[in-house]
């Protein structure tokens, strides 16, 4: 079963800008079972597409050619020797679970097409499928006049025409996403880099919106990412994009956005790590830890569509975690630790897919111990996975503490500065970790007893009167009981008598 199928017409929008590099088409041959796929390989049969498509870098205009379907190759592990140990790059999961694609028993073919010339607004070509046997025999799977017809139309595949601006409004509807294929969006704003799948509203204003195609079982055309640069950019669930009217909003191919990103990212409170293998690497700014690393696709590599790409990052060369020989890599999506580096290497080895991804790199702090460790046992460490900033103890305060220790004969009655903390007020370790988070607690007030004769007499006289009243009533009730008279009427009027006594005494 082939997709797209024969005897059908496929209309593909292509950008007018030739710098976009055209579009890549994804073809699939689904065998249906592992046994059928294995039989094709044993027989040496090649599944091919026969087409006159304008493939980039191959054939002349309008020439027919055969292209082989292949299995999706597994990512070849690149073993790195670190401390006499071989470390394999760990796979960075896609930014959301809906980016995970599983198409078993399927052969794939990706054709990257040339961009349409400036004078041409439309073009078409034909595709048919066939089987090529080792003997040279060809089995055609289509019929004349029932091929797959592909029509290329020069139009923006990503955005609808911009809407007109309202001069009196601080924001306006800029455009709406018209992409037919599955897609996602990376929103980059002040101290924030976040991925949003199609149909999800962005939470907050962004400076950059990077629209990235997403590979899915129904994906046919794979376009290059685009980027919007402006102010107060927002994307709602319907795909509408609003922006601020104070500054212009620009749209361009994401691969050409590296200069814009590198200059604007620091102003957003983020760190620009650079572009590598078609990905923009953006991290949280120092001294915040742990370090959040985001891989935002700027271009779609046809190889990355079929298998992940390995990227090596040297964190220490960028001033990240340079003082920490150990770190762990945490994935917020799956809530799992992806990798633990225990060999002192600052190299981060990632395996990335076409949609990019995010991870958290946290340094490992060794826990102090007073006991001697057995031979071969390592010291336990701890890694914080939530954002935090370590405070440093000022040297001046250490000098003040030494001076106080050197002068124990100081008079205890001398008043201390009200802002100066003491060891009795809070723990020194808590102060060290949270100095920039909360101020020192206020000084405790001592409670002292005060003797006032007048207030004492005013309190004792009513107390004596109430006590005498209770004793008299108890004697009367006891006397009534001894002579056989009922005491119930006296008990019934007990509470009114009490209130009367209080009022009278007052």
C-alpha cells in the first residue's frame, strides 16, 4: 500500500522565496507485516518510485528517474571515549508526546524538490510505483493515465495574507496559520522557551514564534520552518497570530534568522549557545541553575526526518557548569533522568529529531561526610532539578565574625545593631542558601512580668466575692437536703443569681 496513492492528485503549496529551498515530499510503502517486509529483502526486490519530479541536485528538468524506498535507518551511535569509558549520545525526546511517530513495516522515500523559478507560478509532475527484481525484471504497479499527479502552486504554505491594521488599537491580528500539514510552534520570550503543538494557545507574550513542521503518518509535504519576529506575539488555538502595532513584525525563513536570534536572545534574559546542525541552542542565563537547554529547529534536514541527528555541545566553553565535574540530564516531559555523567566530561551528546526538544542539565553537588569511604565507593551527590540560584557568603561578614570571636570581653549589655543577625535568630546554613530569597527574621521580644499593686487589688476583690457566694449557696443547698426541703428551685435560679451578683459587684 502506497501513500500518497496512485490515481490521485496532490496539490502542494511552495513558497515564492527561492531561498526557502523548495519543499520535501514524503512517500511511504507500507508492507503491512514483518514477514512481507522480510520477504522483499530476502528476494532482493527494490521498491521504487518512477517520476519526472524536479528533484534538487538530480537529473535535468523533466527527466524521468527511479528512486528507491528504504527502511528508516536507526541512528548510528557515536561512541565517545570519556575517562576510558565509551559514552553513547542519549536520545532527546521530542517536545511533546504527539511528535512521536511509529510506522512499523514501512519503507520511506524523501524527495527534496527544487524551488520554482521566479517567472513560474505552477508546475506539475507524475509519480508511479514499481518493483525492480535482481534479474532486471520490472513490475509496474500502476496503469497508464492512473499515475499520482502532483501540482506545485507558488503560494505561502504557512501564513494567510496579513490582516489590515487598526491604527487605534495597541495590538492587531497579524495573520493566521494556513499550513495543511501537521505543525508545532516554538515561542521565545522573556526568560521563556516553550513548544506548543497545533491547537494550543500560547501563554504569554513572545518575541519570536518559530513554526516547525511535524512528521506524522499523514504528512506528505515537509516545508522549512519560518520565524516571526516582533513584539507581544500571541498564537491562539485556531492558529490566529496577533502582534503589537508599536513595532513592525517580520517574517522570514528560520534558517536565515541566526543573526537576529543571536543578537536578541541576551536581551530576553536567555543565553545564546549557537546554531549547529540546523538547530538553534538556547539556554537559561547564568547564574540560574539547573541549565535549561532548548534545541529549536531552524531548518529541516531530510536525514533527521528518518533518523535522529547526533549533536555534541561543549557546555564549559560557554561558561555553563564549568566548575562542576558532574551533572545529570533531566527530561521534564517524561519526568525521568536521561543521562548521568560521572566521568568529569563537560561534553553533552544529544540525539535530536526533526522537532527539536528540551532538557534540563543540573550539576551534582557532593555531599560531605565525616566517615572514610571504602575503597571503590564514590561520594553521594545531589542534583536540584528546579530553578535556583546559589548565593555566596560575603567576605566582610566572615571578618566581622572573626573580630567578634577575638573580643569575648565585650559588655553583654551593649545594644547591638538592629539589622545585624545573630546565631540565635536563624541557622547559618539557611542564611547562606536563602540570603537573596528572604530577609533575616525580626529580633525576638522578651516577655517580662510587671507588678502593679492597683491592678492586683482590683482583680482579687471580685474573686473573693464570687468565692464566698459559691460557698454560701453550697451550704444552703446542703442544709435544705438535710431537713428534707427540695433544692431544685434554688438550683434553677443559680445562673440568674450569678449574673445578679456580677452586676451588683460591678
